C-alpha cells in the first residue's frame, strides 16, 4: 500500500519539482516547457524502477 501511495502521490510532485528546479538553475527561458518535455519521460521510467526500490526500502 505504501508503495502505491508513494508512486501515485509523491513521485509526480517530486518529478515536477525536480525539473522546475533544474530549469531554474539552467536559466531555461520557460520552466513549464522544460517540465512538459522532460517530466513525462522521467515519470514513465521511474514507474519501472521506484516501485521495486520502495518495496525493498519499506521492508527494511
């Protein structure tokens, strides 16, 4: 249950915040464009990795 909640609630917020911050640091002209182009790919990739990592982390 914790894994599903983390994947659905926390991970999308984290991905958007990460790319907003990176866009700010890079001086991107449009941070929203940076998020729109990079966040969906990162979210899909993370959906394969983070649930497994969270299951191990929550068991320890």
